[in-house]
């Protein structure tokens, strides 16, 4: 049994990771300030388990880290401001919260956690390298871990998120080297599943299918993404954390199943038993990032992980949850 801290632990990935770890009888502490998550029925049920505890704290305040206790074997540093809309609305906060919580996490971990052989993991993002396409007009597809991290335009608020992830990766790499502790970095690629909120692509399309507009608008119909179901994703994150082969390394987590957005929506129509008479197909503007596909061969080669849940199975489970939990507006 291990003692585990998850920062940003009541969010999408944190909740599912915590549920998995609690089921394995680890002792789990979640730290979050509910900036972007809810104390909903799923979280309340999870918190009823005897081996999990929630500490409400704004992790930008270094003093509040002292309340988290010590002696953690594993620290999953998930806190961050996710959601594209917020990158445009509050880029300064995306940067401040991302950078300060990461500096606080590393300083607390190296000076206060006080647990021999402990490890800390950072969730970066594919956004940290996506700017290479804007800046240089090309990106290897599928994209491996060692491509350059690029901020295409610092004046464009969209790159605030990528900027703090890029700094986060540098901080993790060089703090771990300087102070001699164990760490890994993961870059999630389009995780989806229940309890993701209502603003991401799959929940948003499910909601629109429930509303049945006809003609049905499809935005960015010609773009592709690779979607990774959350149960696979949290298994990958835990496997990276618990292996020592991954120490001081960076890993892409995702699938090699490249899905055209138009086909994703056609799949959802079929699974939800409704099809509009007419589609209003809107392709993405010229020059936008049309393909995004991770090279996930490194995680397989180093620790044998690969995704097991196909898109159709994952979509079924996601539809089931969102149908039972419609968006309250
Ligand atoms: N979901 C994905 O596909 C994906 C893709 C790329 C990167 N990531 C990264 O993985 C991490 C987790 O993502 P997620 O999808 O679970 O996001 P999420 O928004 O659901 O979870 C982040 C959590 O951090 C909390 N938080 C924000 N500011 C805080 C603060 N000052 N103090 C304490 N808690 C605070 C939020 O309330 C939220 O619960 C994030 O860092 C995100 O950038 C996720």
C-alpha cells in the first residue's frame, strides 16, 4: 500500500485516477480548490471510501502545502487550468496558476515531503509542441516525445497554456537533476470519458445530439484527433509513475487510432440512434492544425503499456454517463 497525493485531484483525470488507486487500497489524498470541478454525486460517493481524503486548498499559496502532510510515496501533480476558452479569457491566470503551483509542488516535494525514494509526476500537454506546426509549418505525424517545444506567438493568448506547460517540463527536469529526486512527465492526448465537464468536444457533441438540431452543424469536420478513454489513460499514468524505467523521462499517452471529427460524429449518431436529415459541414480554416496524433511507441517499448479500449466501447460508456447527467444550464 502506498501513500499518494493528487493535486487537482477532483478534476477529470484526478477523479478517475483516485477511483482506481482507492480500489487498489492505497491511501489517497486529493488537493483541489474546485476552480473547475464540482463536488458532485460521483465525487461524494468516492469520498465515502475510508482510504481517501480531500483537502480544499488553493495550491498557488505555498503556506497551504504544509497542510497536505508528508511521507507521500507518489505525488501526481495534475493541477492546472484546462479548457481552451479559458486560455483566451484569462491567459495571465493560466500562466500564474500553472507556474506557481508547479514551483510550489517541487519546493514542497524536495524540502518537506520527507519520504525516501518518493516520486513526482507532471501532466504536461500536447499543446507544448503543437506550436511547431504554426511556427515551422510541419510537425512529425505521429509525433514523438523529442520534437521541439514551441510558442508560436507569445501575443496570442492561446499559447499561454502551452507556455506554462513548457516551463513546467523544464522545472521538473532541472529541479530533479539539481536535487536528485525521481520524476516523470506525461503528455496526455485527448482523454475522454464520464465526468469530463461539458465544454470538451465529445460531451459537447453528445449534448447537441440530444438537442437534435437539423441541419446538424459539424465544425472542423476535416480535422483528426486520437481519443484515449479515461480508464486506459489513468492506467498509463499509474504505470509510468510506478516504474523506475521511466524515471527522468517524458511519455506520450494516447492511442494510434486517428479519428476524423466527421467520423467521430457519425459514430455518435449511430450509437445514439438518431441521424439528422442534413449535415452542415464546416471544415477547419486553411493552415489550422488538421492532424494531431501521438507517437505512443516509447511507452510501449519501455513499460509495455498500450490502450485497450476501442473508440466505440469508450463512446458507449461516455454516452451512458452524459445521458444520465445532462448539462444543467
Ligand atoms: N484531459 C486531457 O485530455 C488533458 C490533455 C492535456 C493535458 N492535460 C493536463 O492534465 C491535468 C489534469 O487535467 P484534467 O483534464 O483533469 O483537468 P481539470 O480541469 O478537470 O482538473 C484540474 C483541476 O485543478 C484544479 N485547480 C485549478 N486551480 C487550482 C488551484 N489554484 N489550487 C488547487 N486546485 C486547482 C481544478 O479545480 C481542477 O479540479 C491538467 O494539468 C491538464 O492541463 C489534460
